[in-house]
C-alpha cells in the first residue's frame, strides 16, 4: 500500500467526529427529525442558562428567524476562545470542534459550574456540526472574537479585534442543516413552552423571545420560580394553599462512588379541578421523570396513607390509597439540582440517581408530616378529597370489570392467550404490542425487548386470509381470537359468531402502538399483509387512528474491521448497503445477509427493531376505503390476473427485499 493511500485513510479518519454527528444525529440528539432539531437548539440554550445561573448575566435573548435560523444572545463572561496552553490547542477548537470537551467536568468541586445543565460536553460541538452555518461572536477581555463554520468546517479561523465595550457575552447564530435533520421548522410554540419552563426553574433569569415571522416579542420571567408557577396553575381555586419545600444534602449512589451535592425544591398544592405534575433536573425538563418521580410517588403515597390511618378514615378492610388517587388532585412542580447526574441518555428526559431519589423521598416525607400537623384544616380537606378520588376510581373499576366480564367472558389474557408475553406498565399511553412471526422470533424479541413497556404475541404460521373467509371461520381461528383479546378494543362488526367478544371501543385499546414484526422475506411480507387484512376487516379504526405500525428489519449486517476493532452497521435495503460500503470502505468490511428474526441476538433485536431511539417504524396510514380494499384484493383476493400483471410491472421494485442469490 502506498504512503499516499495511508495518508488518505488517516485524513478520512480525522473527520469522524463531524461525520458521527452529521450521519448519526439520533445518537446525540435522540432523532433526526424535528424533535432532534429542537434538542440541538436546547443544547446551546443550556450553556447560556448555566452561565446566567452562576451569576453572570440575568437576561437571555432568543430570536427565531423566518428561514429557520436561530440566534441566542447572553450577557455572561463570554466563551473562552483563545489559545489554551494546557491543551496546546485553541479553546474554540475544543468547544466547537471536539466532542466531550468543555468547562463543566469539575463541577463536583464547584470550580466553574456547580449545577450544570449542559454537562456532557457535546452540545456546542454537536449543534455546530449539525448546522448549515454557525456563527459565534464573543466579547471578553477587551476583544470581540468571531468564528464562522459551514457544515461543520471552520472558515477563516478566529477573528479578533479590540473593543471598548465593557459588557461581555456570547452571540451564537446558526441554521440547522436539512442534510442532517428531516425538518428544521421549529414552531413558535416550542420556543414559548421551552423558555417558559426555563423561566419557571430559573427565577433570576429573564428570557426574551423575538419572532421575525410574526413580528411578536415575548418575555418570560417568574420571580417566585416554581412556587409562582404553581400559584398560576392553581388560580386561587385549590383546596390547599401553594407551598414550597426546599432542602439540600450530600450523598453517593453507591458506597464506592464519589459523594456529590443535591438540592431540591418542590412546590405543590391540592386542587379538585386541575392536576399537573412536572419534574426538572439541573433546569432540564424530565419528560419521563425517573428518580424524582419515584420519590414523589413514594413519599406522597406513604405519608397520606399514614395520615388517613391516624385520622381513622379508612372503612373496615378498605384497600389503601394509590398515587393515582393523589395525582388526580395534585399540582406539583419539582426542581432538583446535583453536581453529578446520571441521565438515561443525552436527551436528558429522565435521571436514575439512587441518592437523589432517596434524598427527595426523605425530605418530602418529613416535611409533609410537619405540614399536616401545622395545617390541620387544609390537611383534612385534602384527605377527604383523596378518599373521594379513591372510592370513585374503585367504583369505576368495578363497573368496568363487570362490563368486561359480560362482554369478554372474563378473559384472563396471561392464562388464556397462548404464549402472550405482557409488559409491566399498565399505562396504555406507553404500552407497545409486537405481533411477531413464530415462536423463534418470540424468543429473541422477548430477550431483546424493554419489558417495562413492550409486550409480544407470536402468530403461528400464516394466519387466515380474512379478506376471503367468512365470519364463522374467522372467529373459529384461535390466533385471530387471541389477537382480538390481547388488543382489547373489540371488533367493528355485528354477527352471532363473535357474541363472546365486545363491541368495538377505541378506549379499550390497551396499546399505544400495535407493531407488526415479521422477517424481511417473501413469507414475512405475506404474513404482514394477512395481519393488516385482518385489522382492516375487523377493526379498521385502528388504522384510521394511526395505531398500527410495521417494524422494518435490516437485510444486511455490515462489519467494519479497523485494526483490531470491529464496528457493526445495519442496512435495510440494497441502496443503504451500497452507501454504507462506500462510506466505510468496502475492502475493510464483511457483509452478512441478516437472518430471520428468530436467529438474531437479543442485542441486535433491541438495536435494530425494538429500541424507540434507533428502530424504524412505518406507520400504516389510512387511505380511501375502496382503494385499500382494491389493494388487498389485488394481493390476497381472487384477482389472479391483476396480481400477475402487478408482479410483471412492479416486481422489480421489491427485488432488493428478496433473497434471490
């Protein structure tokens, strides 16, 4: 191999940082769609918030431009951009061109940022790499510093000129790149909601939003922070007055882990008309909660249960309250900070620190105990309302179960539906049902899934063609009846043959997504079509409401061999395979045709087919009813001539999906 060839390979390798963000934005931002684009904005905003929270600048200005570009201006100390003798590089390279570099890694010592939102050292660099252009202006140390980037590449180096301006600060303006994100049109409502949340959590910061498209400007500021926000939500209509609990502590997640600092504020009141619970950590909105949510649930449930027993309010052997009964009348906003944080992923939607959970649970439980002592009349009203919620819930559940028994024949899904594997959560907004092909796929999916919210039911062989079969035959099919029972929403037809099954009710659907998962071969495609035909004939509303999805499975597993390391990539069709080989270097890769789902390793199943952050789902969208019927008739019906013509005319479009070699 010639020296020039070796030089070329090294040169390509040096661009990996930018390529990793630009070609795999989902790894950093959670997705390559609008949600990922929004997160790239939040990464830059986070850095300005961290600076203001440390006491440098009390105002942050955000401008939304018509063309999708964004500007964030703060009045902090200004990002250091000059030469760094310790690293022997310019700081602008470290901040904007180096992943996992920044000034927030010693936050446990309180050296620069004690409680940091932008902690992972990815934000500024990752957003810069994902931008069509990215401009930086920094005023500090008597100079104005400027940088300009285009598609991750710096143009012109660091500009620097002296200024007499005493105010310091940073201006960053960029346009998210359409080559990276599928959508960059961040709506005005997202900026409004995000800046309002940050104003709530950061009481001393004023957020200004300028919208070029509408010509409007907005100001967000909550001097009382989370307590003021709870007052706003309560609107003086609560059954208890808004109150704020605060505390701080030090601890560790494990005995061999370092000690870190935690502080927390929890504002709440009880209201029998409005309920709202929001969690924040280091200013980041925790959409899925994690440790704070577990703490709130545990503390409120245990202390309210204790107070009810002290007042002897339970009747006889009445079951104790659940958090659902409390949540129905609770307005609560929790804001916690820590010098070390374990986020579930880069998008910071949940945290899982054990000590934070323990600290918040104990703080809340002890302060609630004092609150009930000092506020007896309000406490009595709260307990009465919680018991009303509980008994109403129990009565509704009894009524629902009676109806279910009447219409469904008291179906015990776990015992009566063969090989159905349920998930733990009972929340229908989170539950997902995978309909998989055969027992072998059941095994690999079961080991590869997230058992918290993903359930599985296998179909054994090719199911009945519901397009051609009569209802009497359909409802004698065990697998079809099992699928109907597991879905839980009944069927949309009236016939004596389904009298043991309930009438259709979308509210009875137990799943947020119904995902058809079959092999990427001819048999798999046919099974997928048969399942879709069943849903279309018996419960078409599921398709109309966008509840049905198809899980794509990869056709090729490509392994790149670099020195002694191996990196695995997946291609879902021939085109992707060719693009990956060109990108990775075909001579360094081995290609393996992906096996059937049942032969895949659990890790591969999770990564390619079941992980919400990396899987590919095709939503089955509703179409004209007659057109849909014609399509099913073409694929599954008696129109043999039409099917033959379809294969002759369009078969070549599907060749890369079939194993013809």
